[in-house]
């Protein structure tokens, strides 16, 4: 009798295979984090880029094609930042991931964009983005829009799990709003602060928290700084009493350190994505680290 029951139980397990998770590939670690929060136990997510990489220049690899072949959904930054993903999706020949397919998600959809170029756009303008500045995820309020796009994609693929996804999304929005309230309070004393940034990565962050980006270490997007350009920034920083230089972790420190040496400014080296620095494990950790770095630098400078 006991043997019969065990056999019946084994057959029941065989007849009801384990639930298959949705396989999701994202362009960035931040999108991975958000997707995991919305998808919960229903998703298995991998990011093609690491948090320490510049998303402009991720090198496509055959292993990425293999992952995309098996994916149910791809989530991209969009706005021509992650164009390297196009060749990978084409090589994978996974029809569910093509533009407009049910497994295709552009996280930028619906984001109010900044720095849209006007008039003629050509190579003389540097590495310019024709649709607008693509670093929108650095305004944490945009995470709610990004999460909404991911939510819609997951519900297309697994409508029977819509209730679970909606619950996770609501919890994510609530958590984001709570974080925003804390960051707003911390950044209130820095409102109006002038900063220099390496690349034009920070306009969304600056607008959210009331900072003024007064210049860039790069003379044009993607163009290394010349001695003449740095010299001009030194003059500007001294004239306007600009004491903070914000630079991403993956850029060389030579230019920022030169400016700091000539002006006495403080350099804040900041991750722009989850995993971009030691201890920065989540999307929200990025803002804790950046805001903490700015607070420390301002305190050291004696501002406000």
C-alpha cells in the first residue's frame, strides 16, 4: 500500500511540471533590478551589461546572442543609447524580441525627455543622441515609468499573472515614492548648487534635485577634453565659484583631477547603475551613493 501511494505521488509530480519562469534579458543592471521587482518569482532576469560599463560602448559577444535566443522578453534603455543590442537581437532571430513584438520593451516610452537636439544634427556635434538625452534613469521618479513599461510587457506574456504583477508594481511605486521623499529632503539644502560633470549624464538628476550643470569636462559628448577646454573650465569655475565635479566611475580621472588641482574643487566619482561601485547593489543604492558623495563634498567645501 505504501509503495502504491509513493508511486502515485511520483506520477502526480511528473504530470504537473514545475512552473516555467519568464526569461528576461535587459540592457542594464538597473532595468534588471526593476524587472525583478515587478516580475517577482515569475521571472528570471539577466543583464547584458554590467553596472560598471559605459552603456554607450558595450561590446557584443556570442554568449549574448545565445541568451537572447532563449529569452521571452528583452528590455532596453532605448533612445539610441544601447544600439549595440540591435545586432544581437538580429543575430538571435528570436521573433518575440523584435521591435513591436510582445516580448519587446523600450523602458524609455513615455519618459519626458531632455536635451532634444534642434536643427541639423551631424558628426561635428560629437556623440549626440538624436531623440534626446538617454540618461533618464538618473531621475529616480522615472523609475515608475520604466516599471510601468516592464509591467505591460510582462502582462502581455503572462496575462494570467497580471494580478501578481500589478501588486508588485504598486509596491515598487510606493517604495520609490518613499525613497524620493527622503532624497528630496536631503537634497533641499543643495538646491541651486552649480556643478561640472564629465559627460552629460546628469541633466535628469540635476532637474529632479534642483542642481545647475554649468559645464562638462568633455567639450562635446564622447570627445576627450583638450588642454584649451580644460583651461576655459578653470576660468569659469573660479569666476562662478564652482566647487564640485561629478564624474562617472568608468571615466578617466585625469581631466577632473586637473580641474580640482587648479580650482580646489572636490571630485565626486559616482556609479550610474546598480553594481557600478562596491556596495552599490541596487538601483536605489545608486542615488544613496551619489547624494551621499555630494553631501560630503559640499560639507568639505564649506558650502551652505
